[in-house]
């Protein structure tokens, strides 16, 4: 999994690509998010447009990221969900937890 971090209009965008799975992707996601939170970033968008697969560990890491950010007064929003990822969030009812947007720009505007 790859993670690119960019700043757009005062919002930190984590651009993820590849698979978010146990033992690789979930660890990278956590490390990047913790690093951004430790820098004092409060507005974070996770761009999932290039994510091809998420397993239960990856979903767990998204939830942990959301919870960790919330405890620190930050907000995490999801953007560019593929149909697979969107269906997965619906099945697990996580779509009621996360704010999701069709594009990164829409997510940024929502702040």
C-alpha cells in the first residue's frame, strides 16, 4: 500500500493506494495518521480512490483512526470510495459512522 500526504486549503489529504490488509496496509495507515495528528492536524481527508481491497484489519484501522482523531479534536472524512469499499461500509454499517464524499474537493469544502 502507498500513502501520499498533501495539504489542500488547510486540510491534510491522505491519498491511499493498493490494499489495506493485515500486516502491511493497516500499519502504514496508522503510522501516517498518527504522524499527522502529532503535527496538530485537525482536518483530515482519507482518499480511498486508489484502494483496491480492504480486509477486516484495514476496516479496523479506519475505525481506530477515526476514534483516535476524534479524541484529539480532529475530524477524519472519507472520499473517492470505490463501489467495493462503499458496499463494504454499507454491509458493516460503518457508513453511519464515517462522513463520505464523492471527491476530495467535496470533502474539503465540507469543513
